[in-house]
RNA sequence: GGCCCCGUCGUCCAGUGGCCUAGGACGCCGGCCUUUCAAGCCGGAAACGCGGGUUCGAAUCCCGUCGGGGCUGCCA
C-alpha cells in the first residue's frame, strides 16, 4: 500500500470515527494488469498494521456482498446497458487504435485530445445491428452538453467544471469489463456512500462521477479531495523517492503509531502546537474541512524522529515485544530463555537510544555471541599508549570485585582510572571495544554486569592477546 | 496546448485584517551534560513568490503575474 493510499485511508478512518460513521473497505480491482490477489493482500496488510479497522467490507462482510469489484462485473454491465437504454450512454465502435491515432493527430494540431463523440449520434437501432453482427463496442457515457458540474468539496471548497472539457468517457470496455469510473460510482450508489475522501488526482474525474450518479437517479456523495503527497523533489511521491510502500516500513523497524501520527500531519494538524498526537486525540479533533489544500512533501527525517519518540514512549514490556522479531532476525536464530532474560535486562538501556527497531539486534548481539566479533575500525580507534595497561589493570580490578553488579563494577573501574591517571573517555573506550566489539554500545558497566564476570574477563584477556600478537 | 488545484522557514504545520519585530515541530549549526552512541537541556541561522489594488492597517481580501502540481487512456 502506497503511503498516499495509507494517508487517504487514515483520513477516511478518522472522519468515520469522528462522526460515528461507517468505514468501508472495498477493493477496486478492475484493472487486470495488476495481480488482484497480491494487490488486495498488500492493502489489507497495510490497513491492519496501521490499526485502521473497518466496519464493513472485504473480510468483515456487510450487506453488499464481497466488496470486491471483480465480483460485480455483471452488475456493472447491467448498469451500463440500462444507461444505454435510457439514452444516457451509447455504444462506441471506435477501436483503441483509431482513438490513439486521432489523439495523436489532435495533439499535433494543437486540439484538445479528448474523445470527439463521433459515435454519440449513431442511431440505437444501427448500433444494435452492428453489435449483432459481431462488431466490438464499448459503452460511453453521454456527458450532458452543454452543461456544468458544480460541487462543494469539503477541502477545496466550491469547484466548477464546464462539461466542454470533459469528454464522453468509457463505462464498459469492449471486453465487457467496467472502467474504474463505472465500477466505483455504481458502488458508491449501491453502498450508499455518503462521503468520498480521495486523492486530488481524482478531482478532474469528479464531474464524471457526479453526472453518472445523477443519471443513475441517485444523490451524489459529499466529496473531499485530499492534497497529494509529494517526494522531496516536489513531484508526486513514487518509487524513485525510496520507500513508498507502507509495508516496507514494517521491516525497516518503524512503529505503526509513528507512521499513523506522521501521516495524520500530512495535510492536517490538531489545534495548537502539538506534534505528537495520540490516535484518540486525532479522532476527537479530526475534520475534513480543516485539511490543508496544498500538497505535502513526505519528509522521512521527521518520520524517523517521530519513530524514536514512539519507541521511547513504549513501556519496557512493549518494547521487548516489539523488538523481539528484529532481534531474532538479526541473530539469525531463536534465542534461549536465559538469553531473552538478559535481553530484558539490557532492553531499557537500548530503548532510550534506538530510532528503528532494526537497530536493536546489532546493539545487543554482543550479549549472545560465543565468539565476539570486534569491529576493526573501532579497535583501531582505541589504540594508543595506554591500551595495554588499561586492559591489564582492568582484568585485575574486575577480578577482585566482590559483588558483580553495576555499582561495584563502576567503583572498581573508576579506581582503575585514577591509578592510571586516565579520564573516562580514554580509559573506558578500550574496554568497551574489548567487551562489546564496538565503540558504540549500551552503557558499559551495565553491559558488563549482564554479561557476567567470566565472559567479561575472557574478552578482556582475548583483547590483550590481540595486542601482543599484533 | 487546454482544464483544474495550489503557493508562509529546506520540510510539515499554526496564522482566517490589527495580538506578527510571523509561532511550533523535524532537519541544520553552536554550546551544555556525558563512560561511547543516543536521549535531554540551552542558544542560533532560516519563510509570508512577485506586482498592483482594497483598507487607517494586510501573511490574511481582490486582480494580475510568475512558479509548482494534477488531469487530459477501452489505467486507477
């Protein structure tokens, strides 16, 4: 699910929750270029991850069948034919090749490229005869002309479009499949949709949908066209801007709460100067009419920051649960009970310094590694005159600590620093690298405490050997 | 090209005629704190696209202009 789709879904959901309405999820799968099953699974996975539950629709059911357009082709066909019967639509015998050619010619001549309506005047009896003889035809909607569609968009305000600029669009393809316009408008009518909130890219199609709805004898929905989400270059957000799929963010270690909060701020803001907003608060304050009219650039650095905020706001237990699959993936194996216990002890320290759940594994792997890998760059960074003395003294000092816990370890190492006349930075970094394998790690004393004396001493000893053999 | 939408710091928002010497957040820069990295704290640079009106007064209203985006398919 594209993040833009996610944002649209979120706004629909917030509006439904705010107004006590019904949030319906229906699958628009009239395009058979795409793999419908995959497309649907991806959408539903995105919605579930974001926590946007639906009252009616795919999976949960409701009074209108499967909520999948691909299951309703017969209904759309009937609607199209009925429209032809009532002379609100007509059969068009122009072939796609002809249309393409005319479009090209029109473009070359500087003329508007839309369909010229040449089949509109074919007498119905003739059209039926041609169809009877096997000639392929599509069904086009007869856009009322002259005419104008005016509507009050909840976010854009008054919109007025002259039908002069709206051509007779296809309702039913020559192979009998409906177009998006037919299918979704029919669904909106059949499902008694009161509000349609969608991307601004569909604004120019709205006169079509409204006219179609009227031709169907129904009352049009209230529309709200949401501003588009742009990439950092100001163009519509697409694959080349990086991760644009909601589900990609799951694996990248983002929390759905952060994504939802971030998305909610793309085109909308709660009252006041708040940035971190709970979902409950968003529901309470949300309103389509206060959605901004201008497009928003998707700025990942703000999402990243927000993710860190949400990670830090997790309870200790929640954090462990959220991090668990990432730790397992990072280690490449399932951890044992005692290992999880150790993880639970270090977790609060790690939680404070992580922005993405994917960072957790690398930060704690030193706790579970039999043979610690020492990062070469880190090792190089701590080399100096004092290293050998530090390592040696530390082994002695730590060897005689009577209770192996954070406080005793700290006291012992501070004493060591004094003896050697070193500041903490100089004296502790070599130990950090020796024990955790990197210059970047959770706090050293606690790490040592959790690791246990034996492992710490053997790692320090090993580092000493490395010095000697070097 | 035509039609439509939009134009406040780099980015997301606040601002709906005087409270604006334009506010918050992210990012950026500097400092503090500090056992690393983060986090945290303090400070800083940074915007009303432009030109005309209207008005005692305009970021806020009107017009124009420039700029950006969308649509212009038997895609959605």
